[in-house]
C-alpha cells in the first residue's frame, strides 16, 4: 500500500510538472506579443485595448517585465471570476463599474475560450492587460479614492502612502490565496466608512422601491391642522423611517405622532427641530432619494482620501458637521459643538499639529477682518475700539489714542497700525486658544458668543473654529494632572495673565468636511453643504477615469516619494 501511494505521488508530481510545461509552452507565443503590445501602448498613449485606455501603463509595463512578459491570468479562471465579481460590486462602495473596463472585459472574455488557455494569443494578451489594469484601478480607488483631492482644493495637504512599491503590491495580489480578500484589505477600515456603505445599500433599496413622494408647496403645516398634503407627508416620512406607519387619525389631520416624526426628520437634516413643516423643511423633504445616494457616495470618497492617514491621536474638526472631537486609540475623549466660518470666510480643509495653548490670549485683528469689519465700524462709531477694549499700536508697539487717528483717510492696504484686543471674557477668542501655526491664520478657540452654539446652523466665524468646553480639551491635550489639572487651568485663567503652555507632544488636528454622518445604530444624518463642496467631488467621481491618476499609479523606485 505504501509503495502504491509513493507511485501515485510520483505520478502526480510528473503530471503537475507536465501541466506546468504545457502552460509555459502555451505562454511562449503570448510573451513576445505581450512585449510588443506594451511597447506599442507606451509609444502611443492614445492607443486602446477593446476601446479602453490602459491607465497604469508604466506600472503594468514593469510588472510584466519582471515576469518576463508571461501572462498573469491564464490558467487562473478563479482569479478572473473573483475580479469580475468585484467590478460588478464596485457600486456597493459608491464607485462606477465602468471605470474598471466592465464592458471591454466582456468583449475580451468573449474572444477567449473558457479558461483562457487556448485560442488567439493576441486575444489572451489583450484580456490579460485589461484584467491587470482593472485590478490596479480598483485597488487604487479602494485604497486612496478615485478623485485627486488636490485637484479640487490646493490647500489639501493630507499624505498618501505612496512609498510602497506598487509593482510589489500587485505581485502580492496575485500571490494571495483569495484575490477578493486582498482587495478588501485595501478598503478603508474606518467604522465611519462601513456605516456609510450600509446606508448606501439601504437608500439604493429605497430608490429601487420607488423612493418617496414629493410634497406639493403650500401653507406651513403644523400639529392640529388638516390639509390635503398630509397623506403625502406621512408617506414621505414613513419611507425614510422617520414615521412608523402611514396610518394616521381618522380625520387625516396633523397629529402629535406626525409632529414627532417631523422633529426626527429635522434633527437628521440639521434643521431647527420645531415639528413644523415650513419652507426649509419642505425643501429638505423634497430632495430626491437619488441625490441623497450621491451625497453618501461623495462622503465615502472623502473617507477613502484620509483612511490611511489617521494617527493614533487626533482632533477632528468636522466643518460641515459643525462638531469637533478628540480621538485617542479609537475612543472619543471629548466632543463639542463648533462654530465655523461663514460661507464667504470659509474654514479651510487641511491638516496640521497643535503645538501650544495660550491662556488669556490677546487678539490681533487680521487683515480681512480689519478691512471688512473693523474699519467700517470705527468710521461710523469712534468709540467702538474703546468699548471692545481694542488698542491701537504703532509699528514700534506704542499705544496710540484712537481718537487722534483720522480713520476715514485710512484703508486696510498699507495700514500703519496694529489693532490688538486685550485679554478678558469679551475677547473675540474667549479665554483660551489652541495653536497650530498655519498660513490660513486659523486656530481653535473659546468664544464669548456661547449662545450661538444652540443654533442648528453655526457658520458665524471668520474662519477659525469656536468650541464648547475648551478647558476640558486643554486638560486632555496637556495631559499633566500634576501641573495642569482642570482647577489649575482655571486658576491660571482667573489670574488674567497671558501665558503660553506647550503641549508635551504635538497633536494632529484634521479639518475635514463631511456632509453625511451615520450613527452606530444606523441613523443617517444629512448635513447642509454649507460651502457647496459636494458638487465638484460628485462630478469628478462620476466623470471619466482621470488621466492624472495614471501618474499616481507609476511604480515607485527606491525611497523616492511622489506626493
């Protein structure tokens, strides 16, 4: 029996070896054709394969050169099946399957016998190229996103991990036991991303079921009213899960249960939750489900941009969400409502590091506020500066009597003075500011205007971020209970002296822009696109495969970085 098993093992080895030799022999004509095809594509960037351009041509050229131009997919039908399934499923991540040669691959597969081992060698070469380019495109988009954020916003300074050799990554994909698992590992692992993905699936199912009805215009609807539009209102709220049932009272009126459903809807859309269907609430209800789907897709793309660049500890300012939170090791330690820049003084999106805190800060009026706010007020009211405790300093730092200045003759250009507000509870920065020196002159700070945190729309600042409970944040960032406990911070502030306190370690601050949030229990919140940023992201996401991305897919040699 042992001898029989040994003979069988020998035969198996011989058969496998023979199959490998046959496969190698079958590849020989294709190797030369692959080399010629790649050289043709490199010479002519406009050349196509089954009507599609190869985006990652330099990377693919080096990949095939390393394997002596041997085909990567021939003899591996399971890889082809896995990739085609992932292309079809790209919609689940808010991407477009057409970006991954979906139609061209259909034609290429039809030209090659099942298994891809026979037939015309040139057809097998073209199929191999399309499959490899589709895998590179899909993996890259899952890892970093399709859209280049720098092309949309020159202030974008988040890093992309492009120091890994992409050819080695591609080779690892082919060595993986399961290609699907390898590509899944490239998708963002953020809980936020996966909650968005779940919301996308639910809203697509809602769209397939017909979406929700449009509510006609008319008078404001409120509890106790009867109106012919109330059945449509019930159907609208039931479709989005804000109302348990379309069934209402026998008289068809606006009952308290419907009012609570309206409040739920308003909270989910950052509207004043008064239970009244006025102009703004009606407009939000009449946004088609397709636009909400696009809004989710846009934010999934934004998550892909940053998912690989999150440190262990960071302070996240969500500009559109009007919130700020401190995250350490995946846990939120502090959270606050935030006030951000007005639409014409937008808080920028960028990344930096908080390095120090200022207690009892002074406020030096920046040029924009000087030109647009302060000078017009002083010209109308000479006592304005005195009331606001803003001192006028000459270029040597000497105090100047504001009543001795002819303000009507001065302009912001070439302004010969510095306007500085003294510390105190009415200082524009409040009693504390958090500094991350940056060219935008933007920072995080306290505010004397605390009542504004109660507003649903909090775009009041000139670009900086105002937060609640700043002393709690200071205690967490300083992380020194012996020297800087909460009581010691408050005692230092009550002393009135301006002082700078350096953090024991810099803390990353990420100023981002999310117009959709999904809670852990699946409640979807759509925020107003206060700066109108979504449209450009969506246009690029739905547009043709960007030529610039081909540059990002070039192979990386040595330690050279490209971004």
